[in-house]
């Protein structure tokens, strides 16, 4: 991206690219990951003008923005309109976290009766303006880069911002958590303990935190690219689901729940869970 240069008389002044950070339906965890950059956040503030970040500052300046980071999914008519405005103001738009990239855990509403939820929770549900679905940002506007995770990995965010400032095309890993486990010499929890693990179909990025602690991966970094199917193709969720059912003895509803979690609305996981929902029926 480089730095923009403005001409004022005979003096040239380099201006820092403007960064805006926006929130939609989410828990704020990915924005907290930005704050957890600590000293690196101070360095970012030296090369980027953090112009809009309500989570951290009341100094909120209008766009346009060179880079926009967007957390959260679209769950209300107001947000569906607001994301259009964010896209118009941003040169580069990056979604951060499972909510923004896949609809998040709140996308469980996509398989339920939202009006029934409203009636059960609110005394005056007619005042609640909510969509029947929770959807990813990419279903509403063009997205330039996606950072997966619940929350995102702050090192990946730092890498993407550094690459953009250097004019380099950001590249993030798309292989599975299993590769990370092998690199770290972590014993496979599915082979050794018979625990149903989504690691074979989930992209790396977390450093295989859960398997390193002896528990299963639950897919918070979204679907990996299929190792045998080829780059850009979905992982073989059907094979893993069959393994869960036949070898690990999970009944269909348990297989369904494995895939219908934090990233349950993203296509490979969504289609696999729906297939097992039909089996359950």
C-alpha cells in the first residue's frame, strides 16, 4: 500500500494510512486481540493512523479509510445497511474472526425460529428488529482478506498489516491443524484417545492449542483447504464424519453438533451438518 504523499506548497508530507476498526454482532474478542498486541500496537500506531476504533478510543474520525478491520456478523437490518457504508469508505476491507467470516456461533439461529426466541426472551418482541439469520460480511459486500479464528491470532493480524504496508500480497496458511500437531510433535487425540477432533478439516492458525492440551479441536479457524482435493477446494468433511460415526460411535445428532459450532454456517461445515440432520430425521 505504501504511504500516501500530499503536496503542500513546496513541502511534501508523508501521511500515515488511515485505519478504521468496526464492530457488528460479536463478543468483541477479536478487537481485544488487537489491544493485546501491546507493544506491537504502539508500533502500528506509528505507521498507521488509527482513526476509528470505538473499543479503544472516543476519538472517532470519519473516513475514507485505507484499511478497515471488521468484526462481527450481520444480524439486523441496520447493520445490513451500515456495512455498505463501511465498504464504500474502505480501500481494503479485512474481516476478522469467525463472526465476520462465517456468521459465528450466533448463526445457530439460521436453523431455528428466531421469532419464537424473541417471544420467549423479550416482553415486547415487536420492538426487536432482528434478521432471521446471522451472515458473514462477505455475503453483503466484497471482502479483500479474511482472518479466521475465535478469536483471531494476533500474530496473523500483525503479519497481514505489515504485508499491506510493505506492498506485499498477504498469505496465510490454509492447511489443517493436523499438520501443526505433527510439527509440534503433539500426540493425535483422535488416534490415541478416541476423541472426535475437527483438526483434520480445520485450518491452522491457533498453534494447535486444544490438541496440545489433550483435547479435541472444535474448528474455530474454519475449514482448511483439502490436502488431497487440491488448493482452494473444501476439506473432506464426509470422510471425517464417517469416522466419527463408524469408528468413534457418535450417533448422527452428535456428528451434526461437531460441525455446527463456531463456524457451523460456513459452507463445508454447514453442508456436512445438514447431511447428518437428514440422517437423524
